[in-house]
């Protein structure tokens, strides 16, 4: 059971892995988080299970017999686009995982940090899924829509803004189904970067500390000058052809040229590049300003 804003999210997770030990590990983490679990040994068995009893989310290994994780992602996107897929990556599966993210997976968690990050990743994806709203009949009369948001250190969460932007992208028919979930994931990661690494100046390498120094320093800086006064500025321009979303923090920035290539399979297991990998994979165009405190994300309407 998770809290997405004030909404309680209860989910059923289908865990797909040919390794019984890994299935039990992932299942234990999910059950401890209050979720119902289902299991399959490979992609074919997973699809049979989904056809009988669709889960809320699928968590899959990449290297499996019968049908691997890549083909499973393709089939779920084709036949069950409303069901998000999260990948469990292990050494040797990085290149396949990058391909799976490009064709439809919603996120990924390296197996070596499942205990630390799996429950939070499931929560983030489910929060993205749960924010959809009804269509508005007046939409077709609009030529463009401009929006501006300002989030302070005292803003409880960015999820309502992500949900609202998702809802607008869906209404403008810029993306839907699995792509809408993926865009929500990219926006979530961009907000986390702006708040935690931009305004609060937290080093992602601190997340490896088992004593929670990353979270402790973040909470301290949210109440301490100058960090507590910094804001995140968001502008969005939607047309019937594309959405342009700009997220700017008030931190010192960085040199964008120093960023490693997160799409290189060798970097997929590195914590510091995970968010950027998801952003660049899920959006059609991603740009930084010269000072590194502003990111522009562009999502174009798919060709008919």
C-alpha cells in the first residue's frame, strides 16, 4: 500500500523471472510494501497470466528462456498498453534493457539495489498511472496552451504537477497508454534532479550510504538558508504537434558537457545516470542550458 498524494494506491505486481531465488526476493520486497504478488517464470507464462488476470504492473527480468524481457515488453505495449513494465537489470543484460526502455518499459532497477529502490520505483510509476483525468470537450478549439508553475522547498510533492501535465498531454493527443506513463516517469526524474541535485545540491553518490546521509542532508537543507529559499520554475507550451516543458532550478548548475552518456549500456547500472537515461530515452528531445540549471523536454505527437 502506497500513498500517492492523498490517494491510497493498492497494486498487484506480476513478477517475471526464471530464477526462483530472485522471484522470492522481489516478491518479499513487494509483499513487505503491502502489494499483492503474482509470479511467472518467463515471458510466455507472463502473457498467459495477464490474459487471465491482468496485474496493475509487471516487474520482469531481462534474460529468460522461452521469451525474454525485451519481447515481453514489446508484447505488453502492443496488447496491454495500460500496464506499465519495470525492468530488473543484472550484469550482462544492460544493452537489452536500454532497448526495452526505448520501446516501452516504464523504468528499471538494477538487481543489486532491489532492496533499496524497488518499492520506491513501483510507487513512482503507480503514482504516475493514477493521475489521469477526464477529457474536456473544449480542447479542440484551442490552438496552444501555455502554463507556468512555481514549486518551493515547502511544496510537499511535484506529483500533482506531473499528473496535470500528463493529463494535458493526453487531452491534446500527444501521447497515450505506455508512452504517457513513460513521459510521466521522465518528468518525475527531471523534478527530482531539479530539487535534489539542483536546489539542494545533493551528490547522488551519497545515496550509496546505508545510513541515510543523503536523505538526512536533504531534509536539513530544506530548512536551511540558502537552500530553503530556492524554487523550481516550470513552463509548458502545448500545441497539437508537440509539448515543450522547461524545468529550471535556482541552484549553481553544472557543466552539461561533463555528463557521461547515459545511453551507453556500460552506464546503466550507475546510480548517477539513471534519471538522465530515463529522461533521454522517453522524450523526443532533451536540452540543457549553458549553465546546467535548466532542462527542456520535448515530446512530439506520433506520426499517424
